[in-house]
């Protein structure tokens, strides 16, 4: 009987400790801590505005009221497909006074983000733009897949593709497919050599798009395994910026002609048609330095550049800093006897220059429906014909 009482007492103590632990854990949940601080601030400010100084009773009443109003805030997103719980912690909207995340003033943070006028975060949630785990209530889990971690997530997924376990490889390619809308030919249960070939394509894509990807991340998340990178699309349509969206420097036509007009170089690397092309279009009547007024309307050459250097070649082919480096490196490899590597780099440089010119000539001004670049050269052609009576330049 004594032993029964003893074990009963021990069990009662253990149950009491368990109940205390559950109550304490429930009270101390991370999201409750943030909401408690937020609600206490709001209620205190309101009471002080009405009464001035607050008594101990008022402070207790505020604490009780804050505790009674703690709740998980759920925003149904993507036409009811999922729920976003982020506002449970990021509860404050337009209430200043919180110095640390996550209770900084959300309106202040987003004041320069015009899209929230059409997509307010208190209606569409946070993950639509920021990514993350929309159903987690602990910051570590909720923030794990946020856009700020996309590079790490992508590289972790690449590592999974190297796993000996097929399930890990499957998870890796599913993540990459979700992030890029492309599987690059990777089949998670294919022979190892085939997987490695696909991985090489994935790694090449990552090196090319990494900087842009970090800016925009997944892009649209309206359907699984189908995403867009809007920034990448914008950049692909421009010849005056790098893959990360930074302005490319102009090298000046003197750098172009240094090779295209040099017999020892042009006779080896440049076909006769290109020599004729340079000879026609690098005449003084078409040079930017001689026709600054006409080129002021150019879509990506600013007036300061026009005044500091001649960029006639780059007016069509885009800033030459990328493809001139490829050409120089290619010629250096050729001189070192590495002909295959040299041909690849020189070929890539030529294709960039040609593609830029095709794009810039064909890109139309929405206002007129006509190419702004070609319109400038047409005016210069007419001016040259009127002045000299020459025939229109031809390729």
C-alpha cells in the first residue's frame, strides 16, 4: 500500500510537470510572442491617448486583453489552393514603433513597392512574392524557402542529384524543375553517365542565370513545376545590360576597328562580307561622334557617351564589352595553338554581335511601330545621299 501511494505521488508530480510544460510551451510559442508585443503596443498607445498615464490595473487589463486576442491569422491564397499564415507573426500593418523583425512597419518596408497597391499583402499573403513555407509558424521553418535563400536551395538541389539514393535525386530534380520550369533532360533513375550530362547542362544554366535568378527568384507560382523569371525575360530582350541586369560598358568603335581594320587580324578572322560591312557603315556620315544630334534619340546610348567616344558599331551591335573580351581571349588561345577552344570563343562572340544587331534593328518603338535604331540610320542615309549624291549603302 505504501508503494502504491509512493508511485501515485510520483505520477501526480510527473503529470503536473507535464501539464506545466504543455501550458508553458503553448504560452511561449514564437508567433504568440510577436502578437503579444504588437497587441500590447497598440492597446497601450490607445489607452494612453485616452487617459494619459496608466495605472497598474490598466496595464493588467491590457495584458489580459492582448492574451485573449491572440490568434492564428490565415489568408487563403491562389484561389483557395493554399493558406498563408505569415500574417500571424507579421501582424502589424502601418503601426510604427517596432525596431526589429518581424514587427517592423510593413507599410514602411513596402512603401516603394507599387505592386502592393494591386496585391496588398493582407489579402494575398506574403509567400506570393517572398516564397517560404506558408503554413509554418516558427520562423526557422517559415523562412527556409524564402527567395533570399534561393541560391542555397538551388545548390542544395544540385547536390541531391549526386546522391546514390534515387529518392534524393528525385527530390533534387523536382525542386530544380519547380524553380526553373525545366528539367534539362535529367532523369533521376537514368544511368549515371546520362545524369552527369544533364547535370552539366544544369550547372551551365546556373552559372549563366544565377545573378538574375537571385533578383527575381521563382517568379510566378500559379502552378506547380511551371515558373517564370520575369527579370531574365527583360534582360534577354536587351543588349545594353549584363545577365544580372547591370549596364554594360561601351568600348568605342576604335576598339572594334582595331581588329576589323587590321589586315593581320581581319584577313584571318573576318570574312570579306564583314569587311565590306565595316567599310560601309563606319563612314564619317554614319559615325555617332559626327552626328550627335541624330543619335540623341537612340534607345540605349546616352548623350554623355555620345560626347565622350564614338560608338558607331555599338549603336547596332550593343555595348561591346562582352564580345570583345571573348574575341581577345579567342585570339590569344589561337596564338597559343588551342584552335578548338579559340574557335568556340570567337564563334560565340560573333553570334552575340550578330544577335544584338538583329534584335536592335528589329525592335520597334511602341509609339511608332518602327525601329528607332534603323530610323536613325535611315535619316543619316538620306542626309548622306542629299549631301553627296551617293547610292544607299548595301551589305
